[in-house]
């Protein structure tokens, strides 16, 4: 670790935005603020670096990178059993920086200023199987596209790389037969899905807004059933013009749920961009577990999707 001894350490992933990412700015800002700096070298390093920083006395940990790096830092806080004593700061340096936008962090410089002296909120965490997630758990078309998007493509095209791969995979994507139910076995949804979003800090875009209520102890779940792309576009356009519901898009909220895949082959789930495969996935909320610095753009109670 480099930098002055501090109760604040920045854990940096130098390849979050692509293979040629340069963290010289992060080094300069960390030195300017008097924060320690720990740089990961490969996937998974940020978990151990965060754990080590907390054991050495850090009570604030900044995560420089994308949603996957933030996920690893949060897992490091969990491994140190330090959610009560540790505050997370987000320093957006990834491709999409979705979580950073959802909590009102506008830039790396803004993230440093918030980490130094900003508002702290306690937000929910999601647990899926043994995996933690901060922003969302996704399966279906976009999870497959995310898995297929290399660091080289992200470095060349940024967030468009995900768009390219999603379009490419849409042509041959086979829908996933799913059974989604609550703890008491109440059926929440059953059918063939193209996409499932179990949102913690993120909701399916409504009017361009993606932030979910991340302090209410509930997931915001969106399921898009298997329909033609043309039908989905027509229904969405009609809703925007005339109001009403999109029959192929299903929304629900729940503090816990289980997703059962009704076929032998497991499917890919993306936890803040980290991929694993499952046939059965129980998910539950850990209410107001993570202390995080937020910007002025963060709304503790964002409007409901139909109001956006």
C-alpha cells in the first residue's frame, strides 16, 4: 500500500475501463487527500486488499473501478465483518458506472470529495445464494452479453460494447423457462423469460431513470417475457404515447424470492457484472447494511416507475 497512513484507503482496479486504463490521476488524488492506495493486479484482489486495509485500521474504503470492483470491495468489507464500522466511497472508473450514477456520484473527483467529507446513507444489500450484490442481479439476454464482452472491447467501445453484444446475441437467444416464487411458495411469476432484473439499487429504466429505492428492504424485480423484439418495441411505444401497461414487462417487489430454472442446463447470472451459473437461486435483502457516501443526486425515495 502506498500513500500516507490514514484511516481511509482507496482500492483501485487499473483495468476497469479497459486494458490501457491509467491510474496516475488516482495516485495524485489519493496523495492530495492523504488517503492510502492499494492497487489490484487481477480479479478478486480487491476483496483481500479491502480486508487487509480494514484490519490495518481503515474505516473508510474507496473503490475505484466499475460495478464489479465495487462488488469486490463490499465483499472485502463483509469478509472483515466490518459493515458496522466501515464506510464505502465510490470512485467511478468502469465502463458503465451504473451504481455510481444511482447514488449521485458524478466523477472521480466528486467521489474523492465525498469520501473525504460527504453524506453517509445506510443502504440495502442483496444476497443471491452465497453472492453479495449491491446494484443488481441479472439473468437472461443481457447477462449473456455481459459475459461475452471482453476487456478489449470495453476498452475500445466503452458501454457500446455491451450494446453490440446484446444485439448480436438477440438473434439466437433461447428464452429461459423460469419459476419465480416467494418464501411461502407463493408464485410470483412463471413462464419463459428473455430477461430478469433483481434490482437492489437499480431498477429497469423508466423514463430514463434507473435508481431504485435502496433503503426500503425490497428488491425491485422486472421480468421481460419471451416475445418478439418488434412486439416489445410496439408495446413500449404505445405505453409512452397512450399510457397503460406493457403486457410483456412484469414488475414486482419482494424482500426475498427464489428463481428456479426449469431446464437441466444452468443459466448465467450477473452480480454487479460478476458472472456465475445456477439452476436455482434464492435471493434476499439485507436491509440497510452498507454505509456509503452519496451525492446530492441521490434520492432516498425515488418516484415509483409509473410516476417517472
